[in-house]
C-alpha cells in the first residue's frame, strides 16, 4: 500500500495547488518571524534591567536639577520685578518701599 501519511509532513509541491503552496510558504515565513520575535523577547527578558534603572535614575537627577534651576530663575525674575516696581512706586510717593527687607 502506497499511501502518504497525512500527519507526517507536508505534501510534495506537485500535489498542491499554487494557492496552497503560497499559503504554506506564508505560514513558514510567519513561523520564522515568530521564532525570531521569541528569541528577541527572551534576550530582553534575560538581560538585567540594572542598566536601564541606572539610566532612569540619572535622568531623574538631571531633571530634578533642571527643575530646581528653573524655579530659581523664575523666583529671581519675580523678585527683580518686585524690586523694580517697588523702586518705581517709591520715587514720587516717599513711602520708603525701597528700604524693605
């Protein structure tokens, strides 16, 4: 009896229609891509995240420093405006606004 096993492997190309062959090739490409993706995900999962965490901590420190400098700059500008306005008000009124502090 010369029967081909149905579950033992793929049919030979002459027994497949062109559409069936194309579908099988597409599934093969998909399987290859999925294996590549699984390998990359395994690599990402196995690598220690210490480097990433260290980078994020450094970024947090730099961001905090930049925010502090920004607040200091804004405070300096506001303070300078108050001094300027106080000096402008004190010129004609004689209320002594310049001698605060």
